[in-house]
């Protein structure tokens, strides 16, 4: 077994994030985050990404509110992570409503189909 000294390059197992994992994330073309608003009337999702023509044109929930004016609307973020999305509400809390999660997952899959079969 080779010795592990301070100058020995680390060998990453396949299940641990390593250089190849980060290169794969950098090569993806999907945005880092989406803002989403859920309309409880017709179970529709409105998505906007942060990749506008100018960095100052980042969408805000107040501008997205014109699509959904219902007082019980839900809103939050979908952050791009390796293998999927981290979905949170607008206070970065967990979204536990299964209807919102299902509709949001379908909307994200429609915009960014998985590159490998998911088995679903």
C-alpha cells in the first residue's frame, strides 16, 4: 500500500465528490437556481431562472406575483445540485407539500430532461 504523505495526490472513490464530479457540474447548462411560484387554483408552476440578459435583471417574487395573485400561493427556490434539485420555500425551509413537489419536479424535468433514465 502506498504511503499517504502531504504531497501524495488523493484518490477519490467513485461515490465521493471529486474532480470529475465538479467538472460535470461545471459542464451542465442548467441554471444554478430557479425561482418558482405555485398557483393553488390550477396547480401550475411558474419558473424563472437567474440567467437574464444582465446580472441586475435577477427575477424577484414581487415581479412573479403578477402571474399568481392568489393569497395562498407558494413560492421558493430550486437549486441545481449533482443529480437533481434542492427545493426550498422562500425562507429556505423544507417544502413538504407533495402536490407542490410533484408539480415542481414535472416543470423542472420539462425544462431539463434527465440525461440518464431515472426509472420513474
